[in-house]
């Protein structure tokens, strides 16, 4: 089943290159991954939902009534003044210094939304997220995340585990793509949908562009860049041309035997042809019932765009695509980046994603896919407990929430704690790569075995699986 | 302590016992090497211990053979105590490694007879100056060395490549373009023995050579156009393309590589007044990074090290280098060489606006800037007691750098005094005088026509054209027939339309009626808040992929009026579509936008503000009211057709003034006279300031100060006269504001007169350069004068790098050339010549080439000629008949055949255009912006390319990574197939190639056609099987296309496209 390697031979190409670079020869034991997991996997695929801009943890998954109680008070006037102890703020590694963002805001801002308990677990979820709330018993909420870049470089950081100033590093999706073989030879193994901000444009970095996500649009007529002819040609003509080039390439192997690049190109071209045909079919929702489409909110303008992406994700997962990376919200530094007008912004953004997410989880569950699929809801950082301007919250790196579901993870649990005003993660603190490590673990991968010679990774790059949420 | 160690050992499972003999070479030495040598080997001997041979271990008493429990080595590696455990950094040794070590000691610590300690790092091959090895006899010395290895390894080379294949190879290799059919024909017909050499000479002399090889080195030197957020420059520099052009020109002129290094690192010290050479320091200007000086200089340190001398300084940022004798101090000393430098943009003649053009360059700005020493590489933790002096690693230069400060000539630190710049100022001022005189003549003529009783007919009010109204809305109440509400919080209140979402997202209200092609839109509003941009405007031609927007921004960082347009994914913010102008918050603003074709006029509060020509073709779309990070109240909107006869203001032209009464024309004449006088005084002042700048004499300074102040007086008088005229023109309602203005002008005049009474010696030097901000918090450094001295540090570095005694520079350079000619380098990792890297496959050849380069004036062209005329270069890349070789050398390390090379992305695109006959060979100049790339036929190296903006098609074929690209990736992915099948470019060029073949071959039969198509596209003739396959496909295609007109030609088109999709199109065989 595991076939090496859809996106063209990239492991071998990398091996060849490393060899050329003289790294590999120093480490005789090193060989590129063979596409097989290192240990028995609990999950096959990942749907990675990234909210661009920074979601307020306090108004989504980590309610803090103290904010309302002490609303308008400066933090120093409250019992929580120790949170601003400079020692505790050392985490921040500042990239962009200015007044508009990345500052601590001192005046506590009350919660802008109510919370309700959901499910058997009784976990509290914001009133802005009722559909997610309905699925809470399948979700592990992690309330104790932290990161170090107090500006939107944290978008990259959440994907790569590295601060922007350290340079460019492969994203989690790229590592998974590099490590695991494909389950479907007609589709790319790693796709991205939605808007990527400039902080976070590529994935492969030193693993090479072959490990970048393939950007995809939910448009059956034009799902990929160069996915259909840009000038008129009939399908029959193009097919004949393609068959001819395939035959000619194969004939060349007589003149140029033992040419791995030629062999790889033949394979890549065949795959391209299949991909061009398969993707429109994946994106043709006409086979989905009206009920399913409604479940994802495709019938409503507010939820349609994200709903379509999530329904496409389910159809991709069903067909064995490994990693689907969706970025929600464009504009400036990301649509969730709510320096002002929090209530209106989060009401609207939550509305846009909530029903699709609820729909996705329910649909994955009823089709049995959830047990093999990890769904991750994440963002670059949280928001400040204090107010920015009159009605906004600034970036906040010291404590924020993400959640994960499916793929052998526990549901209906909360892991980690922030202090009473949601400032610092205080128990079971997790850096972003712990999320990566958990996913790698469930996919059967050992990130240390994927390391390539000459690119020694740090312990913090690997992270540690969050064992408390693993079933 | 001992107890813990033992108990831990006991806990280790029986992974190795005394019964299993331990292999020192396999099990012991590699572990010690990986985990211990850095501190206890040839580089360092902490605790006076070396563990790099058994003898050393015994000498230090670290092991007692047969007694592991008494051996300090075993005790320390198995210690459970973090304080004493070795190694101190990283994870402990694995239990099985400890067990092996223990068993090895237990078994008597046996080692092979040849066990030896690590050699002295200074003896590493690449750290010793190369000397020319004796050359075995051969026509081409390269072949002599290669042949020697073949015999040594028992390899037999494959036959030479076919002539066509060779020709295509050398063309692409040297100029980045395949030969045309005619060029191939000429070569094949030339039977002289020097036919090939002639081609090589032509190619090396061709201007495309500099583009091809310049681009290779721009990879290594990290060329990047600027990027930022909106207009904010964050990385690299605007107009950095001047450096790119310098690179191309330098390669074409065969400037010695030593001199290239000197100019790139230190032209500002070596040639401080030569703008052509100063372009070279774009190399340093490119590394500019707004937000973090440490990142900026880290990158410079890393890439000067990797790029010029193949040393990985970056490994020593946090700790001493683990492999090479580079101390952590060396990293910071190397950085200190660059510490004083900053970036500025020197004006170019005729363009006083550095946003539009200018030469970005390095200069030493902060001469006494201290370099911090970061403990463990942590920027937040500098060692305050440590003084870091500039220098290079001691092992490479025991005598230290000889640094001599450079006294700069005045024109270097007063760049405004450069004669060509002064001339520019003079010309601009003279033009002002001419224009002022013409305006005066008009004003006088107007005066003669106007008397009190017969004012000139009033010209049309700018705000009241008579275009047909499409719709208007006073926003008294919601009007769902007119508007579709988009994102944002829109509501009607007290007869106004409010947008109350001040957040960072764009909000809009979209008109249900789309405007006609030529239209005018007027809207009235008040910006009530928002953060940070406070932008309000109108967007038109709005659709998924295109849009034009006009907005005003009350951003505290810079109020402005801006036109921006989107073409594809990103917005372009043209500088000539921007006007810095005050935009008030909480005050009514009226914006009027007029559009005819690409020409746009924008008026602010009834006054013409900006004329702009869109550089893109317009596409129809909707019109939106837009806010961005702003809350606002709208009070009116009107959309009209733009009347055909209405004259828009052309770009660069001024507006005709509307009302002319006798009083006004009289005031206009006075103002016009004052304009002439002020301009003449300006010319005097410019001349005097230039003279003072150039002579630096006190008397000249006095004269300049006097002239400048006199000009200030006359300029103030002009302003007053203009205010007078304005007041007379103004309608009664606006008189008070105009009065205010006039009063302000009077105050300025009084002050100017007072200043002119005591002119002194201080004058303003003519601006000749603008410094780039040192960081986003820097508000002051822009106005500081430039220092008259440079530290000389970079000159010292450049001289050291370019010295024939430097063991690394020439070796690293010839290795880069070899890589690109032969597909594989001689030293496997092109940026790692230290001990971590691998030894060269042909050390003598590398050294011979390095010496040959240095002894031939560091001429790259000389080395290219040697390489491409060697026999080994001309070998086939086929492995046919090489089975025996493959067994001995499967990786072709010893070049028994050529290596096939995947074309770089630029070559793929350029070749397509070239074969289609469409390539535009214009050289140099500003880069082609993203929006214009689809329509451009320029060579790909001229496309705007930065961290943020890259061309989609070029990306598919592994475009250069602007951060780090010592070697292009050669990926093989399905998107490449999709691009070559489906992209407009590939499809259009297939059609052109097909057309050309038909035109050339007239009524050729399929066989002739297919043969010619192979020859043109792939540079080979088809084999019998290939031909047959094509003929078969053609027959099938013709049947399928039976009903189509021109079926024969269309069928052949698919053959052409199949060949473009052939592996050997994107491959240099």
C-alpha cells in the first residue's frame, strides 16, 4: 500500500542531492525514508485548520470569569499582578518592535461572550462555537500552549517550530510528506487551501520544494495552478500528446539507461496526468447529499467557503491524502488579528468556521474516518487579557488554546491550565512542537529518524508527544 | 558518585558482554568522534584530555585496560549526575554505546596498529595555500588529471557526445539558451578542427554570457529584490538591480574575481566616488533587514564565510566550531568587520527621488559601533565585559588583519556635490525658471485680456462636470437597491452611513450598478477612528483577480493618498501613485476620482491632487466604498459617466486655474514674477552650495549660506504672493482659511528675513543620498551627515580574501565553476571546505585550477574555456557501454561520462521563449514587476524576485531561494508536467515553434518534420523507434482531428508539445 513517493521521487532526489553535497557520504548509515511508518500508526491523515491572525483563547476555549470581575482594572490593581513579573515575560523574542502590536495591555477586558457546558464531559465552550461544542466529547482541548514570537512570524513558528529569526525550516506537513508514502497515486499527498500570509508561504525549505504543499482551490474547473490548459486544446489532442511524450521518454531509457532522473520524470508525468483528472472529481460535490452539504454549512453564505474546504478535506482524506493544511482568513496579518472590535470580529469569524468544523467532525465520525484522521484547530497565539484601544486584544504568546480530535486521541478532555486571567500557561505547558510530536507519534513517525545529515535538529524542534491526550 | 555509576551500569541490559569482541574502529572511535572530539581532540583539550587515540586515553589515565570500573572515561559517560556526566551537552550516550565502551575497556582496550590521533586541523588540505601540482603531459591539463584518475581506478570513459548534443550543452552552459536551427547548421557545416573552439569563443564573448554566469553567482550572493509590507522596506533595497547589472557587466568584462570581491565588499572605501563601482556594494545592501541588526549581520557573516571561503562561521555563533579551529570569538570578530556599515541610496543624475531610482550601497556609518559578544549566541544575553575587535580566524591569518582607516574625499560624504548631481539640480532649477517665465507670459497675457468688466469666461469647476448621473446616495437611509453590504459593520444613523468596525480587516459596500469604463466617482466622508491605517477609499474594476483602489490614509506613520492595483494575487503600491498629504481625522474629506482608460485623476477637497497612469490593462468590475482599519461616516456618493470632452490632467502636468477676474490676474502676475525670481535665486543658491561642497572653503561656505538664505526669503515672498492670489480667488465662504494661510506665509517671510540678516557659514549641503533607516525605531539617523572616514575594515577583509595566499578563495570559486559545467562539484559540499566537508574527488586538479585562476588575473573566462574545451567535458552523458565503470564508480565521481543537468528554472522559461523566437534580449534595468511578467518576454533573471514575490512558473522549476542558494535544487514533481502542458507560455511557444518549423520546412513530410522538431527542441535527431512512434501518433491524431481545419498542422503541434514535455528538453545532456 505504501508507495514511494507520489510527489515524484522526492526522497530519492533528496538523497541524490545530499550525496552530491557530501553530507550523506559522511553518514554511511543514513538513507532516505522508505515511506513506511517507524512504528504502528494510529492515524493516517491530518486535517490542519489554522486560524490566521491569532484567536482569543479566552473567548473560545478557555473562559476566564476573572476578566469580567476585574474588568477595567489595571493588572497591577488585581490579585494577579505577578503575571507581569519580568522574569515570566522573558519568553518573548521580539521581531518587530512597535506600538501597534505585540505589547502587553494592562487594563483587563471583560469576556465578550458567554460559555456553556457541552457534552458528557461538560467542557465549557464559547457561545460563538455551538457546533464545535456539540462535538466536544471527541475533542481534546489544550489550554496551555505558548510560543515565543510576539508578532505574526508566529504563524511560521507554529508550522515549523522555529522562530522567524532562526531562518527557514520545514513545516510539519513537509516532514510528514517527506516521511510517509502515499495512499493514493492519483492525488497529491500534501495540499493546502485558503490564504497563506507572507510569513508562511512555503513548506519544504531545506527538504526541498518537492515537499511544499500543493496549493489547491475548491473549484472543480480550476483546482490547481496549471491544472488545466490555459489555451484551447481538446482533451483528445492533449491525451495523444501526453501519450506520445510518455512513449518517447520511455524510449530514451535505451539511450540513457540508469538515469534516475529520467525514470522519475516519467513517473511524475504519469502522475500529473492522473492528478489533473482526479482532482476535479474529488471536488465535484454533486455526489454529496443535500443533507451533508448542509451539515457543512455550504447552503449558507457565511459558512459556504470554509464549509466547501472542509467537505473537500473529507473527500481528500477518504481518498488517502495525508496532510491537508487549511489557512482560514486573509487580510493584513490574518483575519483573526483583532486589535480592535473583538466582539464583532470573533462573532463573524467563529460563525464562518464553527458549523463547518462541527459538520466535519460529525461527518468524519459517522463515516468512521475520524478514528484514522487527526483534526487540529490551531492559531499562532492567543490574545491579551488586557484591552487594546477600547475593544480589542493584542497578540499574546504566554498562554493560548488549540484542540485536536480523532486519530487515536482522547475526546472530551481538557489538558493544561492557564492562570486565572488566561495570561500564562501554568500547568502542562506546551511549546508548539509538542503538537507536532503528538501528530508524528500518531502517524507512526519518529521525527529523529527523519533527520537528514548536516541538518541537526534541536530537541525543541522535535517536541514531546502530549501523552495525556493520547488514548 | 562511584556507586551511582556502577548501579547504572548494572542496570544496563546485557547488550555487550566480554564474550562479544568489540571492534574499535566500528563501535568505539565513531562514538568518541561524534560526541567527544570537539572538546577532547585536536581542536581543544579540555581538562588536558584527548580521546582521539587509545594512546592519548592511556596517557591521560582515562582508561585502565581490563578495569572499566576504574576507568574515568567509563565512569563519566555512565554517570547519572548531570554535573559530572560526559558529554555535558545534549543527551547522554545511549546505553548500548556505554556498554560497548565498557566491554572494550574490559577486553583490554585493543586498537588496530594504525590507530592515530586526529591530525592538526591546520594541516587540513583546504587550509593550506594551493601550489600548482606538476601536470602530466596533455593538451588540456584538466584531461591530464582526469585521465590519471581513470587509469588509477580502472575506468574507461564513454565516447564523446554527439555534435548536436555537445553544441546544445555548451550553448546552454555558457549563455543559458539553446542554439537555433541556423546556429546548429553553421556548426555542423564547419569542418575545421577549431570549429568547437570558435563557438566557445563566440559564446564567452556574447553579452548573454554575463547574464548566465552572473545569475549563477547571484544565487550564491543571494540576490533579492526588496520586500516589505506595503511601502515599508523590510529587506534588501529598492533599486538593488543596479548591483545585478554590475554583476552581469563585470562577468561580461571578465573583471577578475579578486577585484569583484574587493568591489563588492569595499568599493566605498576603494573607489569612494565611482558610482559604477559603488553599485557592487549592493552585495552588502541586499542583506539589509529592518527589524533586527543581529539577524542582518549574522547573515552577512554566514554568507561571506560560506560564499567566498567555504567556511561555516555560522556554526560558531553559540559555541566554538565543532570541527574547524573557529572559536566563538571568531564569529563575533568577523561580524565586527561589518559592524559600522549601513546602507544608503545615492542619487543618480536626473532623478532626485530615491523612491524612483538611486544606487543602494554600503558605507561605514557608525565608526565606533561596538560588536556585542552574545553568550551562547543569545542576543538577549550579551557579555558586557568583552571587547570584540574586528578580525578573521587566527589559524588562517596569524598576523591579523592590517586595518587602515580610509580618509574619504568630500564627494563621498557629500554626494550632493558630485558634478553630475549638481548638474541635475542646476538643470531642474533652470527648467523651473523656464517654466516660471512661460507661466509669467501667460499670466501677463491673461491680464491684458481681462478688465474689470469682462472677466474671462469661468472655466468649468473641477467638481461639477456634466456627465450623466448613474446614481447618487446621500446615505440618509439604507438603500438596498443601490448597495450590497460587504464585510464590516455598516449602519445608518442620523442621516449618515457609518462603518464602525475599526479592525484590521477590509470592509466594503459594493454598488449594485457597475460603473462604465470612463467614470467619475465622488464621495464625502469623515474618518472617525481606527488603527493603524485609518484608510478610506474607493475600489473599482473589482473582481477576483483584479482591482484598482484609491484611498486616503490617516495612518499616524504617514498620511497619504494612494493608488494601488491588484493583478493576480498581490497589490502593487506604485510610488508615483502616492501623494504624501495631510489627511485629517474627524474632519470632512471629499475625494473625487476620475478615470479614463488607464489615466486616473484624483482630487482632494476640490483640488486636483494626483494624476496617474495605470501600467496594467483594465478589466471591468464592481465599484466599492472601502475602509481598512478605519471607522468612518459617509455623507454622500455620486457616480457619473465621465463626459467625453472633459479634459483630464495628464501625468506630470498641472491643472489650469479656474476663475480669472481682474484682481486675480493681477495677483497671478505678481505671483508669477515672484516665481521667476525665486527660481533664479534658487539657481544661485544651488550653484553656491555646490561650490562650497566641492571646495570646502570657508568663503564659499559663507557665500552658500548667504545665497541659501536669500533664496529662502524670496521663496517666502513667493509663498506670500501665492497666498495673496489664492485669497483673491477664493470664494467668500473660504476666505478665513485663506487669510490664515496668508498670515502664516507672512510669519515665514519675517523669520526668513531675520535669518538672512546673519547668514553665517552654515548651509545645507545639496542632498545626494538618502540613508536607509537603521531599524524601525530609527527616526534620527537619516539626517546625520555622512562620516568623512571609513574604518577600512572591509578593505582589509577583501584584500585578505583576494590574496593569492588565501588557501580557500580560489579553490571555492573554481569548485563553483566546475559544479555548473560538470553537474557535480569536485568538493562535494560547495560551501563547506572545512573538516566537516568531504575531501575533493580530484585534489590536484582543484589546486591546479585554483592556481591557474589566480595566475591568470582571476579570469573566469579563462577557466570556462579550459573546462569546456576539455575532452572530459565533451563526453556523452549516457551510461551505455559503461557497465564496468558503473560497478567501480556508480556515482560517476571520476567523470567517466558527463552528468546530465536539469535546466535551472530561468533557462526553462528563456529557452521556451527563445525557441519560439519571442525572447526579448534587452539587458539590465529595473526588474519586471509581478503584474507585468505574464506579458513580458524579457529574460527571467530580470523578473522581480524576492522572499515574498516570485514568479509562479519559475518556482515550479526550483527558482533560487533568496536566503541561501549555493546550489539549485533539481526536483522532479508533477507540477512541472502540468506547467509544461498547460501554461500559456508553454502552449503559446509550442504553437510558435510549430509555425516556424512549417515556415522553414514548407511542405515537408512527417519524417522531415519530426526530425527537425527533435533537432530544434531536444538538440538531437530522433532514433528510428522515436521517429516511428511519432509518425504513428501523427496518424492517430490526424484521424481524431479529421473534421478540424488545418488538422495536419494541429496534429504536429502535439508532437512539438510532447517534445517540450520530454525529459531531455529540461535536461542538458
